[in-house]
C-alpha cells in the first residue's frame, strides 16, 4: 500500500512540475492556414518572426499549413491574414490543454510499464523514453549482444553530451561485401514519435529477430537521438523545441536539418530566430558533423539512409531545391516500395504515404541530411515523415498518444525492411557486375 501511494505521489509530482513549464502555451492556438499563391506564402513567413509564430508545417499554394500562434499575437495574426485574403481556421483552441493531456497519458504509461518490464534487453514501446534511458538501453544492448552490437560515441554535442549510435553487425563491420543501412531519428527534437522507429528496429534486429537475412546480410547503423541537447530541452523546458541548443544573443539554436553542406543557405533562414535557421556556415554544428563523419566513413557501403521525422505521411527524396539527381527515377521507385510497405501495415484511418521530391511535394529546403547523403554517393536516401496519429484522446500533430507508439514503430519497420532488402539485392547485383567486368 505504501509503495502504491508513493507511485501515485511520484506521478502527481511529475505532472505538477511539467504543467508549470507549459505556461508559455496557455492560450496559444494552432491554425490551419490556406494560401493561394506565393505572395500569401510570403506574408505568413514575414509574420513568423514578427509575431513569434511556430510554423509546424509551412503552407503553400497546393497544401494547407499548421501554425502555432502565441496568445498575445492571435488578434494581430488574424487581422493580417484577413487583410491579405488568407483563409484560416482554428484547429486547437488552447495548446496548453493539449500538452497537459499528453503529459497525463505519458505519465500513466510510464507508471504502468516501470513495474512490469521482464525482458531487460527489450524496451516496451508504450511510452516515450528520456535521453538517458535510451543511452542506458544502448549500453545494455551492447553488453547483451557483444558479438553483434558496438556502441559508438560519434562526438560531443554543443552542450557536451555524446551523440551515441549503435553498429549492428554479425561480422563487426569487417565484411565489405555487405551493404550498410543507416537510420536516425530525433534530429528535430520535438518529433518524439520518431524514437519509436529506431527503437523498434533495434528490437527486431536483436531481441525479437525472426528474419535472419536482415542481420546476417546487412550491417546497420542506428542513431536513436541525433539531437540530444534539443531533445532534453523539449522534455524539460519547451515541448515544441526543434533546433539544437547553440547559444545565440537573440535566439538559441540551429536547425540541424538545414546545416549540411549541400545547397546550404539557399532555401533556409539566416535569422537565428527562425525555426529553419541554417547556422553560420555548413557543418557549423557538432551534431550534423557526426552524421557527416558516418556517411564519409562508410561512403562505399551505405546503400540506404533514412532520416526519420514527423509529421505528415511522406517519403521524401532530394534534392530540396527541386532538382532531381541522376537516379531520380530509382529514388522514386524505391520510395514507392517503402511507402507501399508502410501503407499495408498502417492504421486504416491514417492517410496513405505520399512519395516525391521534397521541394515538389512539400516545399523547398536546403542543407538537409537526405540531400547530403545523396551528394556523397548514397543511392537511396530519404526523409520519412511519420503520420500524426490521433485517437480518443484527440491529441495530434507532434504530440504523442502512447496508444500509437508501438504501431508507429511497427509500420515504419515494414517500410525500412522493404527498402533494406531492395538495397541489399541491388548492392549484390552491382558487385556481381563489377566482378564479371
């Protein structure tokens, strides 16, 4: 009885502390915005810094966008949109209330599984895990499967934390005839649901493996937390924090997915206060340098690169400026293969995945990870945008209902498997051609 009371008190205390940090979103609203032309799109972009908007998805002539507006900016936001003839409607009245629902759901899920975990090598995908918990899990996997798993410290973050990742291989990455698949998540720290994809992949490769070809014939690099500083900050201080934690006199952080050395600075912001601020120069941020080093170290063998984001149900490929690489048709075909595999496993009420070039399908964006991977020779490089799951709790967007965490991991893994097997077969075929020549 005493233990149960302690558990209840602990959960109550946790929720009370977390609620306090959400005060900045009290009265803030989320609007769906529809623009008809580029001039109206520019109005929304102009208001971004003026009014402190958080653009969750940028509106364009062919798609609506979602914009979070602080309480003290809502009146002016509505006035200026009406003045420009831009249509909009409210989708969330009070963001703080949505955050409090998420807190309650995740706290209850955490309390439930903390006392039922039986297989210490497995990590039940019933809640979102903090950075240190994931770090501990990776250490445990390396200790439990020393013949298959190597824990690698890719280097320090801006605040000095390690960007750790796992190399999963039955041959310790020594068999050069095997292709490499590289997956990472949480480059954008507020996209918590993406953690499910990398953790589920580790579980299926190591703990609950029933498809031996995936681990015997392929080497894997899996990075669950590509932006540790930002991820911790999104838990402790600001749930919707997207960037890293680079110090700035006016505004903090750099959008790591605009910091890679490919068309850098052409389709991103040079203002530190924008969510897509690209930094002072290509690879100015230690976190993006970690990815760069991995791609260069295994340049000849990485055949599939997946940078997992949310939200939107997309399989996107480069280039972010709208130009297509020489293998554009192959990128599209394999992207469709990945999308179809996810669609076959998805929930029926979620939309099918859309596959396409980033700029042509969503919006132009430069300096992205998937573009950089393409530029250094990775043949199949994608940004996966997981869907916004919505259940009875009615939270959606970046917010996570624990009811859907395992589903997110499962359906994404189906797409990863399809892409990995295609990459494996293509790699073998090219190797055979090289031998005969």
